[in-house]
C-alpha cells in the first residue's frame, strides 16, 4: 500500500470517528451513522490494499525478485 493510500485511509477513519462522536454528543443519529460508515469504508480500503500488496509480493516471489 502506498503512503498516500495509508494517509488517506487514516484521515477518512479519523474523520469518521469525529463524525460519530459529534453525532453521539449532539444526538444526531444520521451524523453518527455517517461516521461509522466512513470508518467501515476506510477499513475495507485498507483490506483491499493489503490484498493488493500480498498479491504483488506473491508475483514477485514467483518471478524471483
């Protein structure tokens, strides 16, 4: 995973946590749900990037790199 992807996913996760907390404090269930959704989306992106990294490593290993 590239550094830009890691930073972007971390920022999205932190933004989601902030939204969730703000929604919780204000009683805004929609904002809280959006925050949880943003966090879930960043976790999925991280998982996809991890799969890409593992696939790339496997290809390089087969090539002998």
